[in-house]
């Protein structure tokens, strides 16, 4: 049981690392994930004992991160409301992999630009690399 909880925490840490989601956002994601079907903002606020506006902000961040889907439900007498459900683990993992690949390519390019710019300057000055004193 403890190992499962630690593994869940490590997996949820991906939401923070990849998408910048905070602890409240992660708790909202867990609540949506543990529920059969979809929930409204009010449902989430009630289950997590928080203000509706707090639940809405977290849900909005999860939708923006593309790990939660928003769907419109229509009332018979007119009007509508939204319900939310998590994306499938496959969809979320594929999106995180895409973001990681994009980040990796960007950082690789920046490293190359760094080496090109500062490597050339070092060669021109004849500087030696800085080595720590023993």
C-alpha cells in the first residue's frame, strides 16, 4: 500500500514537472481520476471541501494542460453546464512525451548555441577552462 502511494506521488509529480501544476491541481486531478464519469466544478469543490472558485482555477489549469477534458451538458429546459473528466492515461502520457521531446530539442539547440558562442570566445582569448582549486 505504501509503495503504491509513493508511486502515485511520483507519477503525480510529473504533472508538476511537465505542466507546472500545484498540489491542489494534483488533488483535483486525483479526484477526477478516481470518479466514474465526469464531475462539475461544484462536485469537485464539495469533495475537496474548498471554494468553488478554487476548484474552478485548478480545473482550468488542468484543462489548459490538456490532462482534463471539458464537456458541455445541456439542460432540457435550456441552458447548459460543464462537466470534467481526465484524459485517458495514454492520451496524457503521449502529450507529456511530446512536450518532453520538444523541451529536449529546444535545450539541445540552446546548448549548441552556447557552445558555439562561448566556445569561440574562449578560443579567441586563449583562455583555459576554470578548474577548482584542490
